[in-house]
């Protein structure tokens, strides 16, 4: 047997909703690792769930269910691809393994929690990582027959694994590729696997002056939790992170975007990204649900006393990386922003 293990760690830039709408994605929140009890605050949990529902409603892409292992046998040969996912514990930052790598159709599972974050950071979020253990074997036979049969079994298992882990749509979050050889060096087989969306991990600062209730106007000097939750969930589904995102950042300028939907909306993609290539440029405005110009959700900061809803530009970025999105959906709770204005007393970073 040739066996190896490859693991791509969960991204460090760093959100249970019931499937009430069968047409699209379900962002399933997992609160089981909220060990500090941050979400025992009912308003915090409700705002988190509203953000997940609003993003779920915006994404129509169907995703296949995943299985943990793909195997095939041919003649004297056999091959298998055994998968795992991984993520960062949202309350203590430790690496966590999610194995067996089994998810239901149309589901991205996001682990949520809180920590004390430094400086002005409000929250962090990103997609989880993935790993694969490819293996092959052959029972005693002529070497050439072993090679032929193992190769055929490998190709069959690889085809099944490719379809399984890609999930049939959405962005490519990561790719794992390589070669597996037997100890004698007689057989060398390649694999190249694109991983679709699967897990996410998001966490929030536990000593920010939060405004938790997403159904009321944001109080002065308070930071709107719904807005930060929405921002971090967008990271978890591939905004700012992952292969599909990275492929569309201009290789010549980290602030330029190459995706066609954004270009169609803005005319060009020049300087639309922050220098970190993981956010939309600071202060960028776009039309939100109310048809009102609003700072995009995915710029790097949130102003106290304000709330953000998904905007056309946020959705254009989602489209560019491979999601099929709905027209801007109604948020869970419509709230007119007029009357919620206040002095801009400071801006805090939402990583
Ligand atoms: Zn961010």
C-alpha cells in the first residue's frame, strides 16, 4: 500500500439554521463549541441565525452530499481516497478534525464561538480545510497485472472522489494534488482533487460593545453584531479566501479583480480590493436591499451605530467565485436605516 496524508489547515482569516427553503444553500450553524457561552445571549444567537439565513437565501447553488471514502477494485487491484475536513475551534483556536467527512446535500457547516480578540478586531472567519489519504494495493500476481489493475482501480476511485469532494458547484476552496508510489517504486499514481465548500469557522470578540438585537436600530457607540456575523460568514463561503477567490485576484496587482460579474457592475476591477486581497476596498459603496447606497459588507471595517445588509457588489463577488446568487433577497428583518445615523466616533476592524 502507498498511503499518505495531506492536510490544508483551516484558513486563519478568520458562523442551527433549519432548511426552510429547499431551493438553495443551508448554512448550518454549529454552536457546540461556543464554550464561553457567548451565544447563550438569545439576541446574539438570533442575530447570528438571521445573518446565516440571509446569506443562505442569497445562494441558490445546489451542493452534493459528501461521503467519507471513495473506493474501487479492479482485478487484483484496489484504490481508495479517504477524506477529512478540518477547522479552527471557534472559542480556543485549536485545530479540529472533522472525520468522517460526511455532509448532507446543500449544506455548509459553520462552527461559531467567541474569544477575546486584540486591538480593534470585531470578528474573524474563514472556510475550513481539508485532507485526503489516498491509498492503493494489489494482491499477489504478476507485476504488470498489478500495475494495470491498480491503475484502473485508481482511475475509477479518483473519478468518484473528484465528483464527491467537489460537490457539484460553488467555489473551489482548495486543491490537493500529488503522487503516491509503492515502496518498490514500481507504481506511481497521480491525484488532483478540487474541494468544494464544506466547513467554516467564525468567531467574535467577547468584549466589544455589541448591539445584538438585529430587529432594532443600532445604538450609538455600539457595533452591530448582525453586520459582523454576515461579514464573517461571507469569508466562510469563500470571499477573500480559497482557490477560486485567489484565481481572480490579478497576479500583477493585489488590489485588482478579474472576475466578470464585478467588472460588469463597475466597468473595471481596478483597485476594488484592499491591499490584503481579502476584502473589498475600504469605504466602497453599493446598493443594498433597500435600494440605498451603503458601504459594502465585505470592506474591512464597520462603523459603530450602523448596520450593513448584503449589497449588489457583495453578491457580484459571490457570483464571480462560483456561487449562483439570487437577486438581492429580503433580509430577515427589514429595518429602515434612516434615523440610525450618528457621529462617526471611530471605526473598528472586522478582520
Ligand atoms: Zn474580513
